[in-house]
C-alpha cells in the first residue's frame, strides 16, 4: 500500500467508535479563552480549520478543570455548564466532515508560571530546578480532601464535554502536569494512600479515569496522554509507565497517546534530558517514542498513538504498518499547516520542517514553555482568520510573553475575589 493509502484507512476503537483515518492531531495549548475562561469565536474558527483539514481525531489543548489553577494565560476552564452554548458551538465546528474532536482535560499542578495563579499546588512541595525557579514558584502540597475534590472535578468536566457534543475526552497525564506529577517519584513524595509506592502513585490517575467513566458511560471514548518517561533523575521510568499502561488497559481505557518529558526536560520537543539533540537512529525512524510504543504494544492490546518527530508520510505509514501504533500524532506541524492531513492523504509532503524554537539565550531555550508560547501564537493567527508565520522570531515571541506576564502580575496584586466553585 502507498503511504497515503495506509494513512487513509479507517480505524475502529474497541468500543465501536470509527475514526475516519489514522491521523491524530495532538493537543496544543491555544490560549484562546476569554478573561472569564470561556471559549471564544477564535477557537471555533481554529477548529473549523482543522476539521476542514481532514484530520481523523482532533484533540483540544489544555482545557482546565479549576479556575484557580491555570497552566497558561487564556486557558478555557470547564467547571460546570455555564459555558455550554459556547462549548456546543466549538464542538459543532470541530466535528465537521466526520472529524472526531476530543477534549483534553488537565490540571497544571506545580507547572504554572509565577503570577498566573494565587498559588500552585502539587502532590508534594517540590520546587523546580535552580534554572527554572525564577519562572515557577514552589507549590503547596495538596491535602487529601483536595485530591479527592480534583478527582470529582475531572469527572464533572468530562460529563459536560459529552453534553456539549464533543466525541471523546483525554486525560493529560504527560509533560509534567498534575496527573504526571502524581505518577512521578520525583514530584510525588507523599506517604499516604496517594504516594510512597508505584501502585499508590497510580491511584490518582485510575481514580480520575473511573470518575470520568462514571460521568460519560461505557461507549464514550476516554483516552490518556502518558509519558513514556520523565527523563528526570528520580522521575517516572519506562517500567512504571508500562505498569501504568497495563493498569489503564485493564480498566478499559480506549486510546493511549505516548509522549515524554516535562518543562524541565522537554523531550517532547525533540531535545533529550541532557539537552543534546535526539540521536540519528531515532530521527531515521522519525517518531521520538516509537521504541517505547513497541514495548507497550507487547504489553497491551489497547490502541496506541505516538506523537512527536514525524516528518514524512513514509515515516508515518511505516509506524502503522510495523504494528507499533494504530494512529500517528501530529501537533506543531498543524500549527503552521492546518490543512496538512488533507495533503498527506493526497500523497503530498509537509511544506515546513518543524524545528526547535530558539531565542539565542541558552537559559530560555531550555524551557519547554517557549515552544508552548510560540505555537500558541500561530494558533491565534489561524483563529483570527490569518495565515501562520512559520519563521517568526522566538526571541520576539518570548519578549511579548514576558511583557504580558508582567502585566498579569501587576493585576494580581490588586484586590480580587475568586468566584466560588
């Protein structure tokens, strides 16, 4: 079969839901929410562009479950049904042409910049490394009652996602956010029922899945984005990841997207934990985490997706025909080429090679946050009906981000009252 024929094959999830092709748009933080954390017309326009572009599953980015805990400025938050009309408009646009659109639900935990939230919380009060402490505050350790409340928030948000007309939901369990923090022995140093052993560290993600499943029923797809490893000393290992995958598979999760890294070790952006480039052998196979996916495939029958590193239709097709994965994940390329799926299915190749975003300042270039900010700017352009700028300066983008953060910090010092939830 030609690469485009492989990518064009429909895929049926174990619950019977049919995906029209093997192309999976992975989550990117859009930062297009209102000041009240509601969806905007720009989000509708952006997801309409991706639906028109022909992708099989389109995953939203970083929808938060708590207004007190944002990951980036401009996050949409789902706590209740106050924004149901706007969510329905978003879902309707995003599911055009038979596209599946799933909502990624997330809580940042400690991984939120200074000045964005009144406080950051996490499984344990573990600070960031010395290079990043000027950007991220040390979090407060969650109390047991707060952990249980967050589990219920995930469940409630999932129910609203289904009510709005989206076709699935994904737990963000990767990249150093809260679920990932609970899984990591580096971030989770608790000695209660939520930590202390790998089994106890897995309790949070399993409880989140069960709360969501109770809210949406047996046939509504629930997936997870999970790290193959944290790539940090003392962090989440491949062995623990495989055990987590087995546990989630036994629970009945519908789709597992494999990624890796955190803001402190942004491997998902093509950089190893020691900041050296990814090895040539990995680049030749294109996908960063394909070797781990092969191990996961031996462990479970649950459908798998790998995101990160794909550069050609041939590389994507080979990942599928090898049996390692069922779908291929694309993210950054769709921020500069929203119609890329349609062109891949027509036998064409990407027009722009995705490269790490750099400012020329080493301390800044090591931050995964820069990648998030640069690509969020491209998504805003599409949301405004404009064309992306694939060659935009990383330094200029970071300068704008710092300026905005300083403005937010100034506002935070003014008296304010949080809305009860």
